[in-house]
C-alpha cells in the first residue's frame, strides 16, 4: 500500500486523485493548496499547483518525499527539506473531458533510485506509459507540447474562423485533420510535409494571402518561411 | 453507366482512377496529360493536373463536360468550349499511403443542375461525403486546409526537431497529439485552447524562448501573439 497526498485545486489534482482512488494498493488523500497547515503524512506528497506557487507551497511541507507535476519547472525549485521529485503527466487536461491515464506518458524524475522506484510503482498503478525524464528533457517536452498542442489548436481555430467567414461547415476539414495526425504515426513529419510553401508555389501563396486578415497573414507568412527554411 | 476520362500523372489522378475502376456502373480511362491528342470521349473528363496547366490542358479537350480537381482555381479558369465543373477531393494525397474515399469530402461545383447531378452520381459511386461548394467557398477551404494540414504538420516537425535535440523520443508526444485532435470533435477550437500564451504566462514564455533557435522563436512569438489577440 502506497499512501499519496495530493495538494491542489486544479484539473491535474482532480484527475490524479480520481485515478489513484480507483487504483489498487494506493491510498489517496486530496487537500486544497489554500489550507497547508496540519498536513497529513504520506509516502509521496504530490503538489499540483501553478508553477509560481511550487516553491512556497513545498517549503511548508514536512513530509518525507515531495514531488511537483509541472513540465517547465526544475526539480530544484522544490523547497521542502526532504526528498524531491517530479511526476509530470504529459497531457492536456480540461474539466469538460474525462482522461484515461492508460496512454498518457507519466514522466518521472527523482534524485535517488529508491525514490524513483516509489514513483514508478505509483505511476504503474494508474498508467502504462511510464518514462524516466530529467529536468532538461522535461523542459524540452514542455515546449514541444506547446507547438504540437497549443499552437496546433490555434491553427484549427484559424481554420474554423475562415470557414465561418465563408459559410462552410468546419466539419468538412475533420477527415483532413485526422489524416494529418495518422500520417505522422507512419511517416516522419519532415517527410509528410506537402503544400504551396514546400513547392514554393508563390502564385497560390499570393492568392491565399489575399483571403486573410492581417493577423492571419502574419501567421501564414512566418510558417511558410519556416517550412521553406527547414527543408 | 457513366464514362469518365481522367487526364493526369499525379497522385490525385492515380487515386481517383483506382477508386473509379473499383466502383460499379463507372467506366474509367486514364491518360497522361502529356499526350492530349486523340482524346477518348467520355461523359465526364477530369483533368487532375497542376493549377498552372489547367487552362492550357482544358483548351485542348473537345469533350462535352470538363472538370478540374483543384482547391484554389476558379471554375472559369477552364478553357474548354463545353460545360465546366469542379471535382475537388479535400484530402492530402501521397504515394506512400492508400486513401479511402469513404470519408474524404468530395467538393463539387457545376454551372447547371444536370451537370451537378452527373457529378453527384460520380462522387456517390466512390464516396459518402459529397458536398456542393462554390468557387469562393472552395478557395476558403483550400487556405483553411493549409492551416490545419500543412502548417500543423510543420509544427509537428518543430516538435520532432526539439525532441531530437534533447534526446527524447518524439513518440512520447503521440497521445497528446491524438487528444488535441479528438478534443475539437466535441469542443470548438476556441474553447479547447490552453497553454502559456492564453494564460499570458510571460515567465514560462520566456523560458521557452530560451530553448529555441531563431526560426523557432519567430514561429513561437507570432503564434503566441495571435492566440492572445484572438481570445
């Protein structure tokens, strides 16, 4: 039996606690990050708070082993006096959607082998995709995630805005979006690239720019340039 | 029985001919766009050539009804003397991957009801997602497709480059990429947006910029600005 204490009020705290509660041989307790006095003891204390609050919240925790869940914060930002670690689930969480930890990469970091074993046991209790990642690699994954998730979603929004403007249902683009993603599971993104930017088809690029507003033109121009420089 | 003549040497000509050959009540013939003398007759002639060649190739075709397959070219760019139309399959085609026309939106345009009925019969013989789209709407779909397919793929490439640089397997990002796409099938992209740009988290944005090369920084900065202006 591993005892876990989760401190936090956000989506990550909510989904982690839910998953640990269902897992066998884990005893999970969750408390708000606003009431960090009388902290219950636990073998692993997971603080799932905003990046800026990690130092302050961790400094108040007397428990033996404290880990944070952030992709962009170094392990040494933790200010507890005991052992330190990271338990970073690489996924986009929202209240509206249920998540299955089965597929989510759980990126772990610890300062010694025994702590790592404990984190691995915890991760394996809720997931199947457990990886050991150091702070430098995690920083890289976090920025890469911004490109493939946040920025990609924004491109979908621009596509949606254009469809609304020209009275075309955005759903027409769904099969293309699905294929865009399926393709890179068998072909490296570099090999999967197509389109006017890659072909240096200036006539089509000009036509496209005429249809866009200023902000969309800026995005179009920079990405076209980046495709052309990168190939 | 509908007779179809496909003129072209590329991926679209190849995949269309393959699909029509398998369909019932369709007789498909395919010829190269380089030999446009002695053109066989057909009820529908589909020219699947590069945008720039559409005018010249179509001007040599005496057949009754000629359609092109381009997303970005107006129906009136056709220079045949007979009827004109468009048969635009909205998908990314590559030689490496088989395509199923079942899901691909087939975007049709014609100048009269009878021609449209003929195109619809043809489209329904190979696909299930048949839509009537005028030239303005098609132009919009084409530029939207560049955002959601070409540019998205390029963001995947940047993610891949970053993983290579920091020695992290790119496959760790696959579940996140899948969720990014699944999310917008139930949530509008605008509602699905998350990340440091949306939160105006300048500290994380600064950290990310430090990890990137100049080209990646430009893309990061423009997309961050575009997310912040758009919400």
